C-alpha cells in the first residue's frame, strides 16, 4: 500500500510540474510594448528631421551607419539619408519583404519610432 501512495504522489508531482512549465511558456512576450502597452502616445503631427529623426538615428543607426564608421550605407548627413529615405529606409526598419532588417543584430525599432520615420518620409523627408 505504501508503494502505491509513493507512486501516486510521484506521478502527481510530475504531472503538475509539466502543467506549470507548459503554462508558463504560453505567456511569453518578446516585446515589452506588446505586453504592457505603450506608456505614452506616439505624437506624429509635427515630425522634423532635427527634432525627431536625428535623435532616432543617433540612438539606433549611427554606430554602424556614420561617416566615421564607413560601413556601406551612410546615414549621418541629410543628403545620404534622403537618398535612402526615398529608396528603402522604411522597408528596412519595418522588416519589409526583400529588405535587410535593421538595426542589424538588435531589436526592431519601436512602433512609434517607425511611425515617426514613415511620417517624415511620407511628408517629403524634409531637412527641417
């Protein structure tokens, strides 16, 4: 009788452990914004090159795409950025089909930063 109880407890413990582990895996989120939502609204009514675009590029792009680094695509001057904005900048940051995903080996930009860049491009990618 003692062996039956031990066996039952063992199987119960293994079953409960498996259930807890599988339940915890089902709630995994990769993106903090997806889990908690955005803490602030994304303001895109007055996007400027100086005010919004340069700070985003400075934080996420210039470490690889600046004149000092010279690793192919240069984004730290308006002229070079404008040509990429007209061609494929939005595609690369929004992980579009057929585009290299950027920033490379880093998490994707936030939805708000992507929206700011898209708005700036859609409004003519002005040097303002």
